[in-house]
């Protein structure tokens, strides 16, 4: 499947914005000895936005370029599973098994919970608009 030019442009613009936002948040919330706060923040925020966008797409009210730009582009470059796994591996390597398990659990469970919240926000918005 190939993207229409406007869809590809939307993904590119979203990707640029997401990467810039990730960089800014990781700089603003630097890692400490306990947690990589910036990575946690961008991953959780991305889950919230993706939950909202998924619910919008399911309702068939979302414009494809907007969904691709925000979902694939912005959230795709905002979130970083690779940094999460490296952080967990480094914590485990350093013997910080409790921190590694806590960080992984918070990332995964928090991400799922925030995706559900995002979807619920969209459903509430649609109901209020009707």
C-alpha cells in the first residue's frame, strides 16, 4: 500500500514534530539514578494520544491525513520502545532489578491504562457532540 502524497507529507510533518517534542521532553526531564523520566513521559503521553486517535479512527470520523500525521508520524517519533528496553536492560545489568521491573511495569501498564483513557476521552467527546 502506498501513501497518497498528502498522507506522506502529514506523516513527515508529524514525525518532525514528534521527534522535536521527544528531544525537548527528554532534555527537560533528564534521567536520574532511579528513572529515565523523559523517556517514561514521552512513552506514556504517546499512549494517551494513540488511544484517542485509535478511537477516532474506529468511529470513522477521523481524517486519514490527520490520523496518519498524529498517530504514525507524531506518536511514532515521540515514543521510543528501544530506549525503554535499553533502560530496563541497563538497570538489570547494574543489579537494579526492582527499578527495572518497576519501570517496565509502569511503562507497560501505565501505557495501556492511558490508551484506554485516551479512547474514553474520544468517546465522551463524540457523545457530547451529538
